[in-house]
């Protein structure tokens, strides 16, 4: 039996939640990083004896298309999996249902699912510090139940998860990171961009390919990647009422 993390976590929030999960399993988990543009995911094949955690962030109530496309290349081959959808203190809408569909099409058998709150990747003041100690205790307890279900001899019943089909339309936000004053031209932003949307010479962002994951801003050693201040403020004001207040995790077994 192999334990596997299949994860898309550009700024670390999804990774933090995923690590809480797999720490409760019996042994270290191999990580398959869906943010890597160099990986040939079509060569990854699991087995029916494996247990995978598929951990993806929720962008506008959907799975990021880039992550969905890379997950679809992996061959689940009957491996059982838990689904972990990480959302930034608003709602997960159709993302968990979409993850279920993607996992099944790739050959996985979903046996459990969770929607967990993490710090919002764009508006970092919302969900700050999440998952916190309360979240971690809840997720650890749930992870143990998943392992018990995996180890039981019973055939898993189909999961009933919330969400709409067809999924909601994701329209994106009218902002994209750009290079600002203080840039050292190290090129780290272009190297680490999951979508390869940053030109390696000019460091300009291709808005048509940028998925607004915010990794370039989060990882810039010079803090020289920014979004337009006025557009950011307008988007923040529009989202404030939906992002405020403590949202809770949802667990499905």
C-alpha cells in the first residue's frame, strides 16, 4: 500500500490542510505536485491498494482548470481516495462535486471528502491563520476515520456531495500580478508560475494564462510582484460581505 498526496497548492494553504490529514495516516505520503509544469502526469499510475488524498483549492467555487487538467492525466487504477477542497472563507460551491467527478473519471474511488477553510490567497486578511488549532483537531479526527474506512473490508458506498451539475461559471477577477519597483530580476516568479504565464525575459504576466493563484506574489523575495491597487481595492470591497465571519469546515464520510 502506498499513501499519496495529489496536491495543487500555489501559496501553501492547501498544503497546510493536506499535511494535517496525511500526518494521521500510517506512514509518510508521497507527494504529486500538480503545480509543476515540468511533470509528465500521464506517467503516474496508482494501484487498487493505494490511498490517495486529492487536495485542491477552490477558485470562485470551482476547481482551477489547470489543476483539473493535470489530475485528469493521472491513472487512479482503482485507488481509493479522500477529497480535500480548500476554500478561502467564502464557500466551496460546486468545487467538491467537481472534484468527485474528476477523481472518478481518472479511475479513483472517492471514500470521503472534506471542505476546509484556509487563508484566502488573494485577500489574505480573510481566513487568516486558518486552518487553526480548532480546524486541525477536527481534520485530524476525520482523517483517522478515513483510515479506518480504508482499512475495513466493506465496499465503500457512493458519496453524496453538495454541488450543482452543470457547475457554476467562473468568470475570474480583473486583476493580474505585475512586476513593481524593487524587482531584482531573479526570475523566480517565472520559474515557479504553475501556469507558466510570466515571460522569463520581460517578467510580464500573460493575463490570458494567469490563473491568479498569487504564487509569484507570495514567493517573491523582493516583494516586487503586485496587483493594481485600485482594482484590488474594488474587488476587495465587492467580496467583503461574503468573506467576512468565520466559516466552518464540512466533512463527508
